[in-house]
C-alpha cells in the first residue's frame, strides 16, 4: 500500500492505514515525498506503530540529499524498524529538481548510477571512498582535511537494503535492470507490459542477471465501489495531477507514456486543461478507457479479474494507493489472497 503524500492522505489517515495494512498482512507500506511531506520522518513514525510490514520510500528524492545522507537515513530507518526498509529512489522531474531543490536536472543516468553505488558502499561497513563524475568522496575541495569514514553505529540491520528505482523512460528502465533490486513504475498498464518491461529485461541481461533478481512493483491508484463510474471518479484527481501537473507542457514523462499507450487525445486534453488552471476539466478529460488502463478502479465483482491482469503481466508486488472507502478496499484486497 502507498500512503503517498499530503494532501492526498492526512497524517492520521496514514498512521491508521499503515496499522490496518500491518494487521491484514500486507507486504509493505510506501511513503512518497516531493516538495512538502518528507518521507524519512514519516516512515520513522510508521515504524513505531507497526510490527511486520516492510517500510518503503516510494520515492526518496535524489536531488534532496547527498548520497551519504540518504544512506544514513536508510540505515537509521532499517535499525529502528528491525530490518524492514525498502529504499525507493528517483530523480523526480526537472520542475521539482530545479524549482524546489535547486539542483540541475542533468546527466540523469550517471547521477542515478553513482548515487546507488555510493549508498551501497556507505551501507557496506567499508570506508567511504568514491571517485565519480557527479560525486567525489572525500571531496577534493574545501580545506583538504576530508578523510575516508565508516558509518557509525553498525549500519543497517539488513546485509543489503533492497534499492528500487522510480523511473519510466526506456534508457532509465534499462539501467534499473542493471543496477537495482526493484522497479517502481507509475501509470503502469498491464495491456502494454511487454513494451514497458522489455528495456528492464534488456538491462538485466546486460548485467548478467536473471528475472528473479528484480521485483516489478508499480504504484497503482485504486478504488472499489459498486458503481464503476464512481470508482473511476475516485481515482481521477491523482491521474489528472500526474498527466497535467507533474511536468512542463513539453516535458511530462507521464503524458508521454499515455501517448505511447495510444491515448494521446485524452492525455493531452487533460494536460492542456490542467495547465490552464481547470482541474475539474482536466479530470473530466480522462476517458474511462484510459483510467482503466492505468488504475485499479473496480467493483466487487471485477476486483479479482483486474488484480489477475497485473499478475499475468508479470507484476511481482502491486502497490495500491487507495481512494474512496480505503479501509474497505484494504480488507477486500486482503481477502483475495
């Protein structure tokens, strides 16, 4: 389950849903961050009110932290939770990276690869020494007094914290297959799974890895209602936000993805209206066909069939972002196991 970020979920809802999912036997609860809610602090709070469920950052923003800081945060969360952390990472997009964090959105492939390598090295217990094009540790600048340091406190509980990447373009997905333990796509379409997964498999093969070494875990907006039109309406706002507002007019990864799915008219109309300030119109521009393609909007009678489509498409872990009667949806999902 994903409890995303404010304002989609209040803090009290996030705590209650995490507790409920833990009791129902869910695999993991994931927390996002952007330019408001911070994921590490919230997961620390959730670790204190849960016992078994794993705790995922979905995603931790790469431009927000130096890689050693991300490694320290992950190791701290892993220790206080008893080894339950899943580390999801992503670059976000140019608007957030440059507009909020003040970090140029450049060399995304190299920056991601180096970031992952540094985190793994920092969490390994070895002294941190890294010579890259994006990061050099210890730095060659400053007073020249930097020394190679080991992580204090024994590091994480897990011998290797699983690292997931939230990426969508073919080249970034291929690199995910080379270097990561999991992939966190958004607006994943089971109907287009072959197209989406192909670069991931190519990356796995390039690195000499097999499919069992990769967890495909899409985050899926979800709603359950006896009236399918109501279920569609419950997930419209989140889909419209990503197609319309998570990027500039000519640089939105999610809009580009919907175009690749063959739904250009709906996606571009949604984007145009959203950027014009008409959120209601943007939501209305989403066709039922596009909504069904990228979400788990279901009735009680169709829920299991729609879940099965994701399993057939090769999804290992579905991360649901619940809307509507969230508690009822979680119980319904738990009962399908």
